């Protein structure tokens, strides 16, 4: 196996300058909320801190190419990476634009970019870096503890 080859790749366009990663089952309780429920800071942080979803402010709207790695042997977290703990009960994560989070009776739709990827159910640490403008690298490593976080504000890439 080539350790430099991502396990998944996607391209997505965001008009909210936001990346999201989540298991649809973990945010299903938001299915009847308004489409922009996650723009309310208290609601967004509550779901992130519970490990139900990762939202990452990218700073700029636009199109992003995204490489996703999910093997603990290849997932050393690089210095300066933004890290968020998340969980999956179904054994899949959606990776894509924030506007496709579960809400308003809809769920993620990969026809508009983003990807659904399978991996073992459990808790994961997500590390996000941006080595170049418009390029994101996500690393998912298994987590032996609860998928809890303690953010006071939206996580942002520096």
C-alpha cells in the first residue's frame, strides 16, 4: 500500500467557508431544525463539544480539494494541525461543505461534492491542515477516549 495515497479524495464548493465532517446518525436529531442551525454559536459548539460533528471555518468561500487519510499508522498529527474529536455509530463520515450538514429534513448529498467514507464505528481524532490555498488534508486516527471537545467558538484553520 502506498502510504502517500489518500483513502478518499473529494472536491467541494462552500458558500459558507466551512468544512464539515460527521456521521449522519450522530446529527439526526437536527433533521427538523432550520438549515442554518449550526450558524448559532451555542448550537454549533454544543454539537462539536459532544463529538457529533466537526465544523471548521476555512476563512474563505470557494472550491476545496480534500485528501482524507484514515490509517493510524499513517496519521501522525502534524504540528499546527487543528484537531477535533468526533464519533461515528454507523461507521461512516460525510466530508464536505458545511451547508450539507443534516438539517431542514435533508442530509448530505455527494452530488454537489463531498464524500461519504466508511471506517470502523467508534471515536476518532480529526486533524485538519491546509498545505496550500484551496487544498485540505484530513487525518483520522482512532481515539481510545470519548469524543469530547471543549471549544468556546468555531474551530478555525490558522
